[in-house]
């Protein structure tokens, strides 16, 4: 059972609507749909709790910046006694075209610093995730510049599509469990 949903991104208005913050954008969409508000938790994260059928489910946005996401996630998980396999992560992936996604039960960081930090601080790569496409990575633009760039107006429809798919996955995970949700959404 998933007890914690994490969206990766960077805090502050400087990073709003950037490709690297798609994980935050997805959690914001889920919170909006469920009429939830985020509150500060220990200066490390913004959190919200969702009650699904008597079960308390946490939504967490690390405020430790992308490269240190694992610090906030592992501290929160330890405090609430949540195992790594009970954590589901939404994050950007430039190897996947914008508007598309991949769901995995575990795996390496694939060069993503936020996931690297989580693997390091949770001491495992065995946590499920939804890779949110922000690609393709353009030639001649450094990766860091691209992921920190803002979405364009013409990207809006694809962003909405991916946010709705993530919301559907969130609902299905809570209703039917992770494996059934994945098979239904893929």
C-alpha cells in the first residue's frame, strides 16, 4: 500500500513552471482535485494529508532542492514509519517525450539527481515511480539549462494530459492497489 506520494521539484518562484518542477505540478493538481492544502513540515517539505477510506495518505514536496530531495523524504518516512516500497514518486524525465510517462516499481536514478538523492538516503532503489516526460532534450542546450527552463505556451495541453494521467493513477492506486493501477493506466 502506498502511504506517501512525493513530487520532486525546486522551491521558490524562480523555479515555478519549469520542466524540473513537473513533479510539484502533479502533486499540486492532485491536491487541487482533492481540495487539500500544503503546509510546511519541519522546514524540509510541504505536506498535505489525504484521507482515503479511513487511511491517511501523505503528499510531500521536498523543499530541500532537487539534489537533496532524499533528505526530506527519508526524514519524513522515518518519522511516520513508512517503508521505501510504500513511497510513490512523480518526477521529470527528459528521455521521455513531453506528455508521455513511464511507471516503474523500482530502478536506478538514470542520471536524475533527485532520484539519486532518494536512493542514497533511503538506501534502496526499490520504490515505485512515475517518470513524467519533458523531452526530448534539444541538441546544443546543456541539460541543466533545459530542465530549469520554463514550459512554453504550446506545451500546456500535454502538461494537462500528464497531470490528469497522474491524478488518475493516484486515484487507482488508492482504490485498487499499485499493480492493478499500473496495468490500467499504462
